[in-house]
C-alpha cells in the first residue's frame, strides 16, 4: 500500500483537484435535497386532491411543476454537476419551490442570498423580517413571470414518467351461489394455463352452509389484492383467475350423523379468463363478473370423458379442462366478483386507491419476487406444495383415503404455532390437513400453503408430514392412526436454504410415538436423493436406521412436494451466504468477496441491501487489512455494473433508495477514494485496465457513496451533566430568579414542543430533541421538589406549568409509537426507548409528592391527566389511572362537601371531548373501570359512591365509543340511535351544555334524512330547557323565538300541521309562543293550519314492530324490540326491503311469535317484522266529548306510546259447529320508552303485555260500545251528519256473518265447562255479559236513528239490520240485557 501511495502522488489528476475535496460542496446541497423531497411529498397530496375535485387546469399546472422538481432533484443528487451549474440550478429549484408554495397556499420559505433556508435562531428579528419582505416581493414577480410562460407551455413536451414496475390485481368477492349443504372453502389464485402454473398465493374465503361467509363481519367485505405482479406477468398470453371449492364435511354428501365429519373433500372449480383485464383492455371496477361453477364428479371408472371433471383428477388438469371447455353447464351457480388492475405495490395502491384497498383488505402475494425489491422490503415466505403420492392399500381391499397433515417443528420437535397459511385473509394454522380423495392409490393434490416463521428460526425448523387413512364411518375413523410420516429440513447443512423444486420424500412407517419424536428421525435422510447419496459411498442400506418397526412395505409408498423460497434474507447460494455471514467465517472473507462476482445477478439484486451493508461493514470493521478495501471496491463496481445492465436496469431506483436512505458508512469515502486513486495511478498496468474501466463506468454511483456526509448537530443541553445543571441553578442569587428561569424555560419548552421545530420526517432530530428536553425537564423536577414544595414556598403556577409541559411532551405526535410502522417503532424503542413511560411515571410521582396541595389542581388537572391515561400504552395507563382515584379522594376529604362533584363533572366533559376526538378504546374502558373499582372498594367512605361513579364512567365510555364507531357507519339510523343514547346519558346527569350539543347533532342527522317531524321534536327538547328558566334575558328570548320559528317550519315540512296547532294554541307552549311570535304571524299561521287540518288529506303512517335477534347484531340492537313509525304511504314490503338492505346478512323470520333462546343466542342475525296498531290516547279534556273526526284521526296515529298486535291460534280440537270456541286470539301490547312522533322514528319497547282471548273479547266489546256511543251521540247533536258511517258500523256488529254474533261468545265463555276450567275468570265473564247487555240498547238506539235518516236506497239494508237485531234478541241477547238492565241503565248515560 506504501507503493500505491507513492504512485498516487504523481497521478493524472491535478494535485489541486485532489486536495480541494470538492465533495465538501455536497453537504451544503443536502438540505436542498431534503427540501425537494419534502416539497414533492406535500405537493403530491394537493395534486391528488385537485384530481379528485376535477380541477384540470390546476392539476396540470402542479403536474408540470412537480415533474420539473423531480428532474432537477435527480440532477442535484447525481453529484456530477460542476459547481457553477449546480449553483444556477439551485436558484431555479428554490424559485420554483417558493412560487409553488405561494400558489398552493403553503408556507413561505425564507432564504439567504445563496438560496439556503435561514435559521431563525441564527438570524436577528429585523434581518428575518427583511428576508420575508424580500422573499414575498421576489415571489410576486415570479408569479407574473410564470403566468406569461404558462400560456405558451406545451404540456406534451414535458418528460413522461412511467416508472411503474409492480402491479396489483384488486378482487372484490361479491357472492357465491351454490347449493352445497355443508361448509366450504374457496381458494382463489392467479393461474397461467399455458404453463399449468399457479402464479400467486391463495385468497381464502370460508363459506358457511347457510350461503353466507362463516365470519358474518366479512359479509360485503370480502376483498383481496394480488400483489407483486411484474410487467412480465402483464404480457403473459393467457392468465386466469381460478377458484377451487373444497367441501368441509362428510366423505359423501349423503352421509349422516354417524359418519365422519370435518373432512376436506374436492367439490368443484370456477375459472375466469382475466387476460383482458391484466392487459388493460377492460377497466371497470363496478362491473360484476359471473364465474360459473363446475362440480367435480366422483367417477370410479378409469375412463373419464372430456366434458366431465373427475373428483380425483389432478387440480391442474381440472383447471385446464375447464379453461379449454367452451361452455359450462353451471345451472346458475357460481361466483360474482369485480376486478381492477392497479399500478403499484401494496403501499402504493393503499395510498392511490384507498377507496378500494385498506388495511382490512386481504393481501395475496405473488409466488415469486416483483421486478423491484426496495431496501427495507423484508420478505421470508416458504411455499410448500403437496404434489402427489402413492400409497399401498396394505391389508385393505380398496385404496386408502389418504389425508396428509403438515406441521412445522423445531429440532426438539416443538410445534411452531400458526406457522402455516392456507390462504390470505386468515391467520395461520398450526396443522394443515389436505383434501381427501376417495379410494385413490395415487392422489394428486397440488395444494400450496405458505410457511412463515422467524428468519432466525429457519435453521432449526423442519416440515413434518403424517399420513392417515380417513374412514367414512366415524367409529372406524377414530381408531385410525397415522400409517406413515415424512419430513424435510428447511436449511441444508451448509447453511443454504432448501432448494426450489420438487423433492421426493421418504415415507417412514412404524411406531407412531417414534414418528412424533424428532430425535428419532432427524438423523435420517429425508429425501430419496439424500438416501442415495449416503448409501453410495458405503454400499449399505440405511433404511434400518430409522428406528421404526421394519416392514416390507416401508419403501413402497412415496410422497412428493415442491418448495419455493421467496426470501430477502435466506439464500440458496452458498457463495452469497458466505459473504452475508462474513462475521461467523472471517477467515474466508477474501474468498467470498471474489466468489461474489460469480453469483447470478438475480440472486444479488434480491439481497441488494444486505449485500451492500455487508460490503461496507467489512470495509469499516476490518480496517487493519487493506486488501479487503480493494476487494470491496471491486465488488461494489461489479454490483453497480450489474444494475447498469439492461436486464436489471429497473433496479436503479433500488440503488438510489439505498444511497439516499440506508447508507450509513460515513467514513467509507476515505477508503473508496484511496482505492480509486490507486487504480487511476496504475492506469498503465494492463492487469488493472479492465478494473479501471469498470470503475469509471460506475463513477456516477461511486461518487454518490464518497460525497455523502452525515451532519450531527449537538445542542448545548446535550453536553450538560448533573454537575452543570446544579451549578447553573446555584448561580441564581434569589429564589425569584430561579422561579423566573424555570417559568420561562417551561413555557419555552412547551412552545417549542407545540411548534414542531423539525419536519416530521426528521425522526433522528425529533428524537434527539425529545431526549434532551426530557433529561432537562427531569433535572428541573428535582429543583421543584427541593425549593418549591413545602407549605411556605409552594409555587402553584410553577407546578402547573410543569405538569402542562410534561403532558404536552408525553402526548406529542412524534412520540406516539402506535402511529408508526413496526420497523420505525422498533428502531425508536431500541435507540431511545419509550420516553412517554419515563415522563409519565415522573408525572405520577410528582403528583403524589404534592400532598395537601393536590386540591389546588382539581379540577384543572383532570383534563391533562386524562390525556396521559388515554395514551395507548398499557404500563403507562396502569401507572396513571389511579391518579383519578386520588383526585376523588382528595376532593372528598378537602372540599368540605364530602363529594367529588368537581372532579366528576370535569372528567365527563373532557372524556366526551377526547373520545370524540378519536382517543380511547375498549381496553381503556375496561382498565379504567377495573382500577377505579379496585381502589374505591378498598376505601371506607368512597366504596358506594365511587363504585357508582366507576360504573357510570364505564357506561359513558361505552356509549361514546359506540357513537364514535357508528359515526362512520353508512346507516344513519344507527348513528341516530347512538346519538340518542349519549344525549340521554347527559340529560340524566343534568349536563345541559353537552346534552344540547348532541341534540343539534341529532337535528342535523334528521334533516339530512328529511325526518322533519323528528327534527322538530328534537328542537322542542332544547326549547323545554329554556322553558324552565326562572327569568329571561334578551338573548334567551331571541333564541326561543328562533327555536319556535324553526320548530314550526319543521312541523310544516313534515306535514304534521295538527302538531303545530296544538303546539301553538294549547298546553304549555301557548303563552311562550304568544309572547315570542308577533300577533300578525300568530293569526296568519293559525288560519293556515286550521285550514290544513279540516281540508288537507293526511295519510296515517303505519307502525312496525321490529325485533333484532341473535348475537350478530351490535349491542344497542341485540335481542331488543323496537317500534318504527313508517313514512307516508310506506308499505310493509317496502319497509322490510329497507330493513334487509341495512342488514343484508340477516335472516327474515316468518313467524310473529316470540323467538326461543336458541335464536337469541345464535351468532347469526334474525329480523322479525310485523305491523302493529297504535292505541289511541285522547287527552283528558277530550274524554266524553264530541270530537271532530279530523282530531280523532290525528290521535289515532300520534301522541301514541302503546301498540297492539293480535295473533290468532287454535287451542284444543276444532269444533265443527263453532270454530270460534277453539280459535283463540292472543293480543300483545308493546309500550315504548317515548311517545310517537318524537326525536326518533323508532323507540325501544320497554314493556310487553299479553292478554287472554276472554280479555280480548272484553276489550273488543268495550271498544265497539264506545264506537256506537260516540256515533250515536254525534247524530243526536248534529242531525246533518251523513248516515253511511252509521250504516257500516251497525252492519258490522249486527250481522253474524261478519262478526260471529253473540252466540259465539256464549258458546266459548258462558258454559259450565269453561267456568270449571277457569274459575278465576268469573268476574270477567260477568263483565262481558254486562258489556253485551249494554250493547243491546245502544244498537237499538242506533237502529232507531238509522230509521229516521232512512233513504230509499238504504231501506233494504235497514230492514235487514232490524231483522238481524230482533233475531239476536230472541237468541239470548235480550235475556242477558233484561237480567242486567237495572244496573246497566245507569252506566250507559245515552238516552234521555
């Protein structure tokens, strides 16, 4: 190396060039590169929004600016521009950024004369102000320039960026229609029919026997994205979406209960040619494609016709046969899906197509790598395919029904839990069981699963396969044991991973216990190739070493699998493995570096980041051996040249990403420069010529590695230790000086934390600042405890500022680890720990240190402490939630009122705000209730009130979490229900401020749905609150007037004019409205509404009872009954359709009878819906008075809270002479929590009562008598009334053909048999007799009036009514009437 140094001193480059180190200019440009990156990201969001809002002109303008910045950024980062060109380009870049920020409404960036961003901390206020003025003026001028240039810009001349190398196929599974009768598994994947090869993993859908997904929450949410598709996949001649349907149940569908269940049996397939979609010829994500289903037939004959797919045929053959078929007799059975090809990898499509792909979307990866593997893309997937096997039938008469069970074990035989993934969309399983083919000697499975285990565990793990005959008879199947086993290790002895391809495994037989003992079989060869290799040198048969019972059948069976490794950490190349593991084999570093040049390029690019990391680590850690420097340099040149090859040129962005984000060997430039100088100095050496030329070709990227420096800013506080802090505090002369210093420091720290000094992506700087601040704050806490805690020297404001600073620090967005990716989270925890816990524990300690001063911080500190407890870190929550109990205890002891109302009210207020803002979760609710109850129950005085409060807060949290969750629900009805639950809570707690806020949220929901009547009733609740005020101020009067005007308007729009009249002119609102509404408006509205009442036709709404049964419903609906008020002209069929649309997975119940417990406890959803009749509830002032029919019509459907439903049923044997005797009617009355109409169109049923047929008869008679009495009185008082309503009523009562007559009642209830069976009904029977007796004179009077108003047309009807009435009297009605006339004449009150 000394020789090299001497030669380098007389190299071909000028000495001045070598020693000036022009690379030092680049660090000055590095912030600009970062600003460019940040700016592009920020603009991209706005760009996307402009696209969504269809603002084409602005969209293209931003596109042009973005493309310009991307191009310029590439030039800057290349490091190849001369200094003058770089300076000129820098001006263009900063001008473009400043201009773009201005027109997009973003912040102004102030710079110095060289275009560098000014640091406000290093610039005086006046200089900073002048810089803003100058920058603003410069940008205004630039805008005028750009406007003129923009007019002449040809957008087509802009560079076109088509850098998409990875694609994804989005699949939305809509429905599966197939009459199976058992559960099924649908396994969808991409398939190349020309190569008979599966391209992707499976997407698994588990389908229930009821025709819906097994997991009800997946209904209408079955979506998957097949990722990692490359451009080469897009040009495949043909590509299909295939689906294998596996039945899960009995061996045969006809099998019964005594037969084995749970078997995976081949059932059918479905295939769709998606070539046009993949080629981009079809692009309609809304279109639903039907994929026909074809069942696999169980055919025992060896001859299978071409148009029939056999159950036992190989899966690939089945797919190929279906693809080749022109028509499929699907009989309407098949799958419904929608498809869309998306450009980009998973992260990209989640960003660009968030309306389609989110975190809940299943991800099925390609079984292979995408074209580009970016640094940081870690993958470790092992695909195992059960190919085929051959199994001797042994002692059985027919071939076995073989089931293969696959599992993953370590070298000690321990099972690796959930390591096997049958398909995307579900968690892994510990054991995978294959499909069972019926009586097949040579089953062909072609079932592929993914094995996912930790990278460090791969070397210790192996796959175990056990083979078992499955009998269709359950009793026989239980006695069947595994008859053989096979295994394969995932890693070879040399450390390389199991090679891709097919492997013929040895099927070992013998003792079942030894089959499960890894120590018995891991020493044996696992494949036939391995056995042959071991037997060849010795010529011995090694099979007897199995330690299994030797049998002549041991070698007859065979089993074949295929494996494919997709790993960025596990290599199958021994030379590359040696380099990656160089630390464990340091003596072979030179050999492995040379061998790297012989490794196939595709293998290197898969492990590009790890390979580059290894090269630079060798260079930096093995610095004593300069030989390695040359070998590493050569290896770098080889890799750069490799990526420059056309075959791998699409990996250029990967190398760029590595240099920009992952390269960290900051001093590597020293060694790389020495090697390059040495090569240049030996340019005349023919042996070095080839290496020099290769290095010069790679110079662009070599300089990128050489020219990067990592700048590290060290703050003054970071250099201070405990001594410095103590010394600095001691320099203050007075106590007030310390207070002023701490006060200003706390305010400054809090201000800096709130302002986000660094950009969000400056993670290291943010973390460094946080760590330094944390250490400083912890130093100052000791000062607080030492000088300002005792009674005489306590400083309330200083402590208050400390707590607010600590809470602001703890809740700062840069420390919320849950919001970061797992990789970033791990990095932060490893380097800095979770600083939230440290400051949180300190907050807890400082609070408890306060002692008697705590009461001074209640209730002000309730909110900040709540923020701390809501941080989703379990240890932090457990440490800080008890502070709440301490606050309760403190207020209880020191407030003088022996309660904790201040704390309670503040916690409720802040909890509402925080949960609505997105904080809090179910785990928090559970932990809060648990810890509060634990502490309260131990307290002598707070055990009762504290427990009530804990449960109350838990209930509030449950309602708030439901409300927050349901606010994103498409169902506005559910949102209304949750809103009412919350506002009812606040009403009960008399928190009118929050209650009113939720009232208006409910009002807005109603107006969105055009529920104007309910919106009016919602506002009435606010009006009632104002009604209770003891005095009025002017602003309240204005509010009331505005409220009533809006209420009246809503009632009018809701076509509930009667409600408005009663609101205005009756009851408690009369005085209020007269006072608040002008006399003219009052008179005008009264006239309008009276006219509407008497003339306008108002349809009566139907009422529906709806029961939601089953555990599949949310808690606020589950196993509850609600009464719904239908809309105008809404029929039951329409209402049912709307209901089932809201719950598409629900099953409609056909019976109106109450469901049994099995329905209520079912995991499914059952909906019961039927019409109910409202029970009219006339106000007391209308009782026993003639009321206009229009008013009665209103009360028949309004101001109602009780509803009835009658259900006929037969009891006992049918009586041919009197069916009525055994036909019973059960009537159920439902009482709701509130009356209709109200603040909702539905209310929960709070009480259900059922009456007997006798009681029903009594109520029917009472209602009938009341109708007769009312209409008779109306005709007595108003002789001008039309007679037709009276005719219809009399005919319906008197005609036995219509109502059955009195004799039916007599035969049903007025018998000795009935009295003997129901002696408790004696009084009710007497009452029924009285009602019948009372009806006779009422009918007589009605018929008399009818006769007086008789017309010629009605004479036949009147004669018929008179005859029927006389006959009824003769049959017994008269006798009943005579017996009771003495006491009934007093009750009737009808006749003069």
